[in-house]
């Protein structure tokens, strides 16, 4: 295991990572599978971020380096069990992690830290791992939307429910066994430390009365009682993932909620309870303490037609919001892109994967000029050089961003002359998506048109 991470970091190509991981699994399948599961299983939480490695305080007792990798992993596994069961929390959890670190050599300290942070920092996602070892990592999926177009419009029934499309970071708040955890749309943990917020969700769950439950919503930063911009909120969301958020960030968390699903049904991926009933349970459970902790129910109206929904969506957009979500009140919950929820947006948007970097010229010489991006199936290829600030051009000019997902706005999908591939008209950089690991394909992008 000593060279495990460095081997996977030797390439930024997802395909090459799959090949390397396949080779590593052939050498030590049992240990590596167990380790990767501990890092990436989306339903496992430890409730603590990793301490800084090889910095103060220094450990006074040297680790026994004669032990096998299996023995070191067994030491870690015992600690992880206590963290999962919440038999050690707060300062007790930090002390337990520090004691465990003392028992490990330097390279296993690093491997242990990656488990606690749910990321081995090699630009490798769960989907990449499952290509090398099918089914090893469970999938974590929330209910997503289709875009409203001629095809999807036929799936909607009226009267329907229409809600503001919140423009921040998706969050699944899991209340399980008396503990609260905050997850990204693909299962990474937001390391949020806000006891008032936790207690408010515990109270909400108790009022609903369905036992362990998942709340679905959007995570943002509150400034003077109002949500901050998408860029600021998503930047802080990334810090929550990395465990680098400031105390003020934890204090200023705001969450807009629009759905609930029992945890058991969430794991199974389906709950046949109509949306109007689900949202009604959520609204009924809300108490004064909920809003006091910056938890809000999504702004909701009932519409009688598609025309009415589009008119209201245009009003939202004019107010500077992103648009709206049209929802079938009779539709159940499902862990996939659902025809029961349709997006109404003015600006087209898609998520592509960064496959290359282009150096800038003139004032941007030595800095990032543009990202070279592709869809998941490689059928959409575009150069994105607009929307980058000078700070972006400096900070993002590194091969570490290759393989990451980037959100871009654009005006039109254009088919390249004489080719089967497409490009985008007027693409503009919005943000790096640390909460996503799969790009859109051509079909999904066409749907957005």
C-alpha cells in the first residue's frame, strides 16, 4: 500500500487510472477493495475531518513499522467502527484519531486521513473505481430534473406545483440514528459544524415521524438574512467538503428544502408517495425554530397550465434568479432524473469534463487561456475561455483540474459541419463542480436545448 496513492496520481487520464487500479487490485485485491470501500462508500460517515499530517503536535510514540499493511488497516478499522457508531464524538473522536495516528507509520497516516475525508486526492471518482471493480462502491443518487421541452412537457399533469430553482449547492441532509450528516448530490460529506442546525433537523425529523429520513434541498450562505451568490455559496460548499471552512461559514449556513424520503426508501431508490403529500408533510413539520436556524421551505405556487408556469419562471429570471421547477403533484420519489420534475431556465447550462488546458496570450501569457472540455461520450467538444477571472486563470492553470467537471453556460448547441460532433456557441465558465464526478452526455445536453 505504500506506493498506492502515488501510482494512481501518476496519470490524469480516467482510462489509465482504471488500468492502474485493475493492476493494483490483482496484486492485493482484498486489502485494496476494503480500503477503497472505507474511503468512498457513500452511506458510511465518520463525523470528523482528518487532522493535518506531520504537523504539531508531534506524536511521542513511534509506530511499529514491522507490522503488515493488514495489521495497520485493522487498527484503522477498529477506530472507524467507533466513529461510525458515534461512540466517540467531538473531542473524544479527535483524541481517538490522534491516538490511532500514533500507531501508524507516515504513509498509513496519510491513507487514514484520506478515509476520514472520503477522498484519496487523485482525481478518482467512485465511477472510475467501479469500472475496475464493478459494483464495489454503492451509488448515492438524488432525484434530478429533466428540462421542460416539447417532449417532456407531455409528461406533466395540471394543476401542477411550481417552485423557485435555487441556485447553489445540492444537499441531502440525512437524519439517522439520532445523528445528522450533510451530503453532496453524489455522496461526499459536507463537514458542517452547527449544533443549532443539527438540532433543528432532528426536531423536523421527529415531527414528521417516519424514523430515519433524508431531507432534499439546496445549501447556501446567508448574508444579512438573504442567500449569497451562487459563486460564493458554492465556493463555501467546496470548503465544507474539504474541511477548510471558516467558523463564520458554519454559522451562516442556510438550507432551502423541497422534499423528504425515508432513509430506507432513499437507499432502495424509490418511494411511491405523491409529491404533494411529501411536501405537505415537510411544511406541516416546520416550526419557528426551523426558520430561526435558516431552514426554509421552497417558495411554492400551484399553476394551472404550462403557460402560467413559464410566465412565473420568466418573472423569477427577471428578479435575477435561475428559473423554476415544475413538479407533478402525483409523482413519487425516484433516485434518477425524473419526468415528474421539469426545469424552466432562460440560459442553457451543462456540465463537461476538462480534458486539456490552453495557455493564454498577451496579458494572460503564463496563465490559463481556456479549458478544453468534452461531454461524457466525447460528442460535444468546446473551448471555454470566457468567464474566467484573473484569479481563476492563475489558480486553475494546473493539470490537477484535468478530469474535473466544469459547469458552463452557453447559448446554443451547434453541430460541426460534416462531423458527428457538436460544439457550443458562446460558452462561459461558471464553476468547477467538486460535488459531481460525471459529465453530461450529448443526449442530456440536447434535452437542455
